[in-house]
């Protein structure tokens, strides 16, 4: 990408989109195009097509999505599928119609089968059943990356996709019921510490394994891939390291300074037992993550403490 290229970042107010904007600014890209949801509703096809026709971006980072944890996904399956599928189809299709040079689609590791061999390679896509609690979201993301692939094959476009592991960091969503596990734990233990609660109860039994990537490291990879990778197969984004939810929970509590008891509610779902990504493709291209988990959690907690509006949503 030329430093003066017109670059549209869809979802620039979200955790991933805002990190991509920070990374683009850091690397000296000058023409970054953004729109808030109020300015441009990506689920409205006519509005999206009018935007692309007027702005003519040369490159697109598609980071906009409706996201949430297990409870949010389970309670709004239809909404998660519809909103994500229609917004990504609108953006990708408008990009193709308006001659965008390159598009990068951001997905999620939940696209892979629930019981996929570990670590999960990009090639294991569509080889088994999905995790039921976020199947709707996963199906929408699979559709987006496949649409990019099909445009490449039919029309010779240069559209790529990236599948991150669990993300965290600045501008995360700390909502008590609609957030992902790590930001939810940050908020829960912070409030328990502030209120002097003797115990905190967490979902499941703490046995599932999870991998976590600091969002600024993902943004670094996103810009790197836009400049260094073309291909139909997606690229996994992670650290290649995992820990149990129990270990994560204990780590968050320690960093925040909560000293009460941690209890578990096995009547609540655990989700996928293990979700470790094979990141050999990204590393072979020359990329490596920079932020270790404990350092990243401290940075995320600082973000939580200094962003009261984000903490309340």
C-alpha cells in the first residue's frame, strides 16, 4: 500500500478497527477513511454502495462486526447471523463493484470445527461441526471469507482473510453480559475488589483451553498481510500459546489484586474445549506477536480504568 493510498477501515470504533487505525497512523498512512454507524449503517446496501461510489477507497480493512460472548450469542442467534452476514456481504460486494485493489476480511477462530485437531490449521475449515453456542456467528464469518475466495476465483480480485484467536486490549467491550471472557473477568474482579466481595463465581468448570492475542499485535499483522500476502486460504492470527480458563481467571484476579475466593458454576456452558490456532503460516511469512499475556492484561486493565464510558457499556 502506498502511504497516500485511500484506506477504508470499517468498524474503526471497535477494538480491532481502532487498533488497525492506530497501526496505520503509526506506519505513516495518511488517507484513512472512517464512518461511524450513525453516519453509515453497513447493513443498508444502498447506503454502502453510495459510500463506496463517492469515496472510492483503494484498500479496505473489514473489521466491522456484531460481537459478543457465549451469553450474547446464545440469546440472539438470528440477530448475530443476519447482522454479520449482511454487513460483510454489502461491504465486500461494494468493494468489488467499485474496483477496490485489495480487501482484508477479519473473521474469528470460531469458524473452525468444535473438535478440530489441535493446533487448528487453516485447512481444517468445514471439516466438522461447529460449536453450537456461537454457530450463527461462525456461519456468517465463514460466508464472508468464502465470498472473498469466490470473488478471487471468479473475477481475479485480491481479497484476503484473517482469522484471529481470542482478542483483548484497548477499546474492548466490558459489558457485564455481552463481553468476551477476558474483559468480562477484568470487570468482574475489579468490581468485586471495589465492593469487597468475598467470592466471585465464574461460568463452567474452568477446564477449557484458550489462546489470547493482544489486539495491537493483530493490527500489526493485518497491515503486514495487506502488504505481503495474497491467497484464497485464510491466515490464522494468534500466539501459539494456550492456558485454561481457570488459569486465566486466577491470573486476572492476581493482576487486579482481588484476593477473595473464586467459585465455579458447572451448570453454565464451557464452550469449545480447546481452540489453539496453528500460526505457522503467519510466522513463515515473517510475522511474530510481541505482547505476552500478563503484560497485555495489565495494559487492558489500565484501559478499563481510564475509560469509564467503555467500562459502563
